[in-house]
């Protein structure tokens, strides 16, 4: 393979990666726990937080609510990572350290 073909292939791969990353950034991911739903963009920016627990939240429930927020956040990040792996997995070796 000559250098021009190699460069053209690298440029195509870079355009494809950029397009897929932009697509991911536009997607929304909803992390859920029993009491909370948190919506993130694909770039891990919080777009919305929704408390879904019915009734009042007492002071005793504060720690539980904090845990539920953490669980929902982790759930959303797992979804984002899975989507990223699905869309960009074919480039994983080429992207080491870049993501």
C-alpha cells in the first residue's frame, strides 16, 4: 500500500470517527434508579434531573436520595459507554488514549 492510499484511508477513518462522535453527543441517555431519572447528553452533560419518588422526602431519606442519584448517574454513563463502544468499537485500537 502506498503512502497516498494510507493517508486517504486515515482521513476517511478520521471523518467517520468525528461523525460518529457528533452523533453520540446529540443522543440522550436516561439513567434510572428507584427514585431518580437523570438525562445526559452523549458528551456526559446533565440535561435533566427528575425525582420520581412519590411523597415527601424526609431528612432520613436524604442519604438514600443521594445514593439513588449516584446509581442513576452510573446507569447513564454505562449506557453512554456502551453506545460509544458500539459506534466506535471498530476503531478501538486506533483510539487508545484519545477518548
